[in-house]
């Protein structure tokens, strides 16, 4: 009988030790798990924030994109207008090709008539494009009446009735459009349109 008492005490001690150790281990594991979850959440938030910042810096805002597109279209249309006016109106006029008896006059006048209508249409389109950019729109506003004055000059050119003042009007308006574009960060360069573009207006 006396020998069973120490054994019983040892068994109770072992059971109590296990009872104490098991919750401690469980708690410790739970703490680590909570710490890991918190760390993972923090890292994910930081990654999401970095990704959002990268996206916003990589792609422009819709407003900035619209303005960029407006300038690009303005430059293209104004460039075609300038190229057509110089190539088929100003240049042959200065060379005397529109004068009666000049070689190739009839063909030159037909081309000039098409170029006059084309120039007017491209400048009207450029004016519409400019509305997408506040600075460009403001710079082009004073030129609206000058552009409108070109509307019927294509017909006068085709009939051989255009004067020095008419051709000078083309030069003046084109020069004003180029200056407005350059001042608004949209420099215009002459682009001679193809025969298909010219015929299509």
C-alpha cells in the first residue's frame, strides 16, 4: 500500500503538468497565428497601395488623356490644312500658275479649288479638336472669324477669280493657327495631303 502512494502522486503530477502545458502551447500557437495574419494583412495593404500608386502614375487621368488626344488631332488637322494651302494655293499663285495663259493653269485651278475647300474643312475640324484643351481653345478663339472667311474661297480659286488678298487670307489664317498651336504647346507642321485626302475633303 505505501508503494502505491508515490506512484499516484507522480501520475497526478504528470497529468497536471500536461494540463498546464497544452493550453500554453495552444495559446502560443494562436498568438503566432494572429501575428502572422496581422503581418500578412499589413503587407497586402502596402502592396495594394503601391500597385494603386503605380497605376495612377503610369496612366494619365481621363482629363489629361482627353487633352492630349485633342492636341494630337488638332496638330494633324491643322498640319494637313497648312500643307494643302501652301502646296496647291500659295506656291502656284506665287509662281504665276493661276494667270491667264500660264502653262497648266486649268489643272492648277482645279487643284487650288479642292485645296481651298479641304483647308477650310480641316481648319474647322482643328477648331473642334481644340475645344478638348482649354489653353488651345482659348488661343484659337480669336481666329474663328478668319477661318470662316475661307469658306467660299475654294470656289473663287477654281474659277480663277481669286485675288492677291484672297491668297493672302489663307496665309494669314494658317499663320495664326500655327502661332496659336505653338503657344498652347501644340506646334503645327505642314503635311501635304494625298490626292485621295484632298478629293475627300
